[in-house]
C-alpha cells in the first residue's frame, strides 16, 4: 500500500497548453480517490503522470515519501486498469492474469503463480472461466480479468482509467459494487478516473473535481454535494443537476423568477452591494405543497405552471420554464459549456414525490426551505453560503467512516481465515 502526494504538478505540451495546472493532492494510504470532470479537464493526463506514462513538466510526485518523477512505470510498483481492458486475445484468462508475474522472471515459481491467480480468480468470480479466451467473455468478465491482473502484482496502488465506460448501464452498476468490494477487501490505495459523477459519488472516499486542468475542490462526496465551493462543482455534482436561478438583490430579499425569498441577516451582509446573484437549489428540495402539511415554518410557497412531467415509479420530475436575467444568462451559458451541456432551455427541475398528482399543464403549488439554497457570486462563481465549519465536520466524519470500513474489511478477512468471521464482524 502507498501514500501518494501530488505537489503542484503541471503538465504542458509543446504548444505550452497546461493540460494539468498546479494540482496538489495528498492521497492517503488505503484511500479510494476519484478524479472526475468533463471531457478535456485533465483527469486522465493526471493519472498517466502518476503511473509514469506522461512526463511531469514541473512539481513533485511522491510515493511513500520517495520522489518518483523520473522513475520508469515498471519501477513505481503501480498497477493500472485501462478502459479497453488491454487483454491478450491469444492467451487464456489464467495466462492473462498471470502475465505480470511471468514478466518478473525468477521471482515466482509455478506453484506461487498458480496460487496468486486462483486467489484473484476466486475473489472476482472467474474461477470457472480460467481456460477461456477473452473473446468468449462478456464485457464485465473482461474487466474483471484486467482487475485480476492488477491484483496479483501486489502493487502499492491501483490506477483505473474510466474502466466502466464500455459497459452498459446494468453492468456498470454491478462492476461498481465489485470494484468497491475489492478495494475495501484489499485496502489498496486506489486512484480512479471517470467522467461519470454517479461513479464518483458512489465509489470514492474523496473526489477531486477538475476543470480545464485546475483542481476545483477535493472532498468527500457528501461535502461536494452539500457544501460546494463554487458554481462549477455545484453544477457538476448531482443528478439531475442543481437548478440555477438568477436573483435580483433587494435588501434582505432575493427576487427569483418564480418567487421572492427572504434571506437571513448573515447572508444579506454577504450579498450587500450586489445587484444580481445566482441561486442554486437541488431538485429534491422542492416539494409538492399538497403533500406536506407539516412544512418548515420558514418554507416559501409559490405557484408555477408545469410544462412537462416524468413519472419513474419511485419518483416524479416536473419541468418549469422561466426567463433568466440577461445579465446572468451569459454566465449560465458559460457554465453549461464547461459542464459539457447541450444548451438546454432555462427551466426549473423539481423532484416530486411519486404520489404527487401534479401533471403537465397544471398550476402547481410548490414549497422549499430557503436554508437549502446555495447563493453564488455571478462574476467569480464563488459559493457565498458555504459553511466552512459544517464542511469540516463532514470531512472529519467521512474520514472516520473510511477508517472504520477498512478496519471492518481487515476483521472480515481475519475471521475468514480463522472461522470467526461472524463474531469479528459483529464486534466491528
């Protein structure tokens, strides 16, 4: 296992373009770190710099305290799992997994190779496929073979480069579970690149959000969701994404397109002197007023015409168009481009309870709690309502959860070896 430290890493290509621009990260021993962002944000380049497939223009990369900038990939003891699996089609599953061991001539005898391969195959449910060729396997099975090849190396860290992007939605969900279970069981430091924020939120201990080569925020999924530092992070994290509405500042009132919202004195001080701000509200924070008789005392109610509804069984979405202030429309369009958006119309997305009888064409009565709002400076994108104290509490809680999960995994493995798994798990 390994601690990986990125100290002001920069990667510039021949034309001087900084694909990675001054990124610093401390990845703890045994941590599952996600690198996420839209296409072209530099996440894959950063991963390739860690493994040694890209030169580092400036900055230091340290593994277990040792600077490795000039070390060849084979000397860094890192195992990489590629997007396209990189399997040898003429070799069996067994030989594909054993390949890195056979490369280390003289280091492993045949008995040890067989033991390591069989152990990895058992973990990944590949034992019955060891004599098959990759062409005869499903996409999920091929990805497990690639993971098995990484496991047998006893590497200090695993690096994943969008490993699930070639799989269909159902398989992606299954493989997310497999990867999470494997990482916890082995306790190996893992760096995982994805453009899918759902993968990022479900897999990572911490998530590093990148935009145009610059690190925007690195935090636990919950902190990113509840306490984003800026407009970009707030818009990237969450599905459906956060609603952004222009708001005109009128003393201690924010005048949104659909409703006027009173603000507390603490926020009024922060927005004093501004004419316009951008208000962010998550879709799930809007409620159908007819289903919530016991709404918070400070809840704001308003009526709005519903354009379209989508019922999904366990939830329902309503879409409500609105007119954006021209002064912030350009900022919202820029954000949409940064997030790889397709220039959708300006609309409010509301996550209604599945029981709601609101339908398209209705005049819906909705409510939301103003304390759930995020307020952003339209010029800088900075979140004016971020609570640093609450963010610190979430970070400490998430780190404690990570350490407990690793400890439980160790206890389960110990119990499996001694026949005491159930008691070890209960005592954990």
